[in-house]
């Protein structure tokens, strides 16, 4: 179980890194079916090579990574760890994808082994230039040739294999958990020991439930369900001195899209607490991750269910401004919860349908617009009489008084 905890801690570390850098990291998976011998943690990236991790831990310091461990099969008919590593390398290389293989271990590497002693402490890679230059009569050359014979490949193929392998000494599981806390803090998650335990529980659930690659949105949803998302601290005393005397929340609001900001300021007039909650939600580092706001809309907390419709307007406009996928679904959710923009959105959809010559749909939408809405006559004219009738209707409308 301790080995699993080590693996799951690494998985949680990378899940938290994904929250901080979701633009670069597409997904994280545990015991990935495509990972071969490096299936413990697989990190798929948008630009950089995908990362395949083999996690190997020991309870005590009497185990090391040496030639014996690398080249000894656990069973008579099985393959050695080094043979499994090479097989994974060839399988992935055949797929013509960019990838990196990493052994993450709390075991120290045998510094007396001629090849492992060439492990670069800066990049965690074995120095290939020294391996290539070594004569077979040297210790380095003899060990290189031993690895080649064990894998039944050429020296050049050994070099190609080692070029994509990193040998990462991680330190203890505790050190990995401490590193995870830093990324949890950056992602506005609780980051104490109990919170890390919950994060590891999330990773353990991926394995027990047979889940495949998980995205940042998946992690946010799971973290939210477990209460891991930390509320941003609210000012409870007088604001700190500043030129414009604005509160921290008002300063945060200024960074939001204009339409979203207008809805929040209008909301602040009727419910300052709800306005602050919306700002807290939309200024979280992961607010722009696809799926996060959708989860909020499909499972709204009690405060949002009871909030003024302006709260929903702000969320929908934030999503549209950032071009988050499924923004139209969020807008529909806002309308369903009583958005004050409802008639305007219906007018927009009706006008678009009319422009696209979809007059039947335009008339169906027209029936949903209140006849008392100032633009009703204008949009009706655009559907029935074309643009000329719409212009005349706008001139005669009471939009300025609405």
C-alpha cells in the first residue's frame, strides 16, 4: 500500500500542476492502458512531449537502482525492468508520437555503476556523449555493451532509448506531498495535510473506478465535491488605504470582462454578498478551464440557486467573453434562472434566424419575447417586413424608457 501511496502522491502532484497550467497539460491518468511499463502516471500535453512515469518506491533505504535490479526478471519466464522499459519505448516510438519516459523513485541510484554514474544531476539523464565515445575495453563501454546484449539491440539503439529516459530521484513521499501543496495553493485549493490526503483519495478513486485520462475540469469538479476549493479571503475590516479607497473585491472586479463587471456592479446594489461570491468564483485561477463553470451551472450551490438573476448574467457573460466552450449552454442556464437579459438574448437569436432566412424558427422565437418589450415591434417587423420595417419600428419604439 505504501508503494501505491507514493504513486498516488505523484499523480496528485501532476493533477495540481495541471490546474495551474491547463493550457499546456491536457490530462493526467493513472495506470494508463497505453503506458506500458510507464503506466503509473501519464501526463498528456498540448505542446511538449507526453510524459510517461514509472513510480518505484521502497519502504527503507536498503534498496537501490542498480544493474541487478534493472536486469533481473522477477520470474523465470518474465522480463527484467530494463526490458519492460525498452519495450514501452519501442511501442511508443512506433506510434510516431513525441514522448518522454521517467523513472520516479525514492531509491538512490548506484553511483558505482558506470552508466548510472553518468546520470546528469541537472537533467536526470545519462550523458550519452561519454557512452558513445567509450571503448569496449573501458568500464563505461563494457557496461554499455552489457545493456545492449541484455536488450538484444545495437549500441546505437541503446543511445536512442536512453535519449528519452529520465532517472528522477524524488526523495521521500513526504517531499512529493510538500511539492503538491505549493501547486494546491496556487490553484486556490486548501493545502494542509488533510487536504493532500483528500487529493490522494481523488487519485485513488481514479484507479478503483477505472477512470481514464482526467482533465483539469474533472479535477476541479472532484475537488469541489470534497470541499477542497478554498474561498478567497474577504475583507472583514475597513479597506486598506489606497488612492481610490476601493476594497480588494472591487479591485478584483476590475479585471473581469466589461459586461460581466456591469452585471456584478448592478448585483452589488441589491446583494453585496452575492456579488462578492460571484467575484470569488470568477477570479479563481481555474475559472476559464472548460467545464468548470458548466459544473457550477449544473450543480449550483444554495447561494447561487437563491441569488438574484444578475449573478447568472455575470457568469454567462464571463464565459462568453473568454470564449469558453458551451457558453451558449451557460447563457441558457442563466435564462432559465430568470436572467434579466432574457428578452435581449431572444431578440438576438430571432434577428440571427431572420438574417439566415430561417423564418419559421424566427417566428417561434418571436412568440417567446414579451410584447411589452420595446424592441418587440422592431424584431417582429424584421421577421415579417424586412429591414425597412424594422428601422421604422425602432424609431417609434420606447427603448430609451424601458
